[in-house]
C-alpha cells in the first residue's frame, strides 16, 4: 500500500518511522504534503528524498496513492 502523509509537523516523523519499522513489507511512503513547502521538503529529505506534493489537490489526484495519513 502506498501512503501519502499530509502534515509534516513534529508528530509526523514518529508516525512515519513507526509505519516503516512495523509495516515496511506492506507500506511505502508515496510522498508528503504540508502547508509550508519548506517544512515538507525538509521532512521528505529526512526519509530519503520522498516526493513532495505541491498541495492537497496534487496529493489527492495522484492515482498511485492508496491512502492518506492525515496528521494535520
């Protein structure tokens, strides 16, 4: 399952690390989106350069995303 992360605040890193540790055989992080683009880019870099969606519409219209983890 490809999961996109919406919101890149302080709790997001904990969620993503836990998902990857526990479900790495079933879940891939498809990308991230945040209200503040610089925060999204920095967050994406922490996890190996994940794709960054420019806005919520871009995230939701990506057919490769199976689910959205809403951390707003």
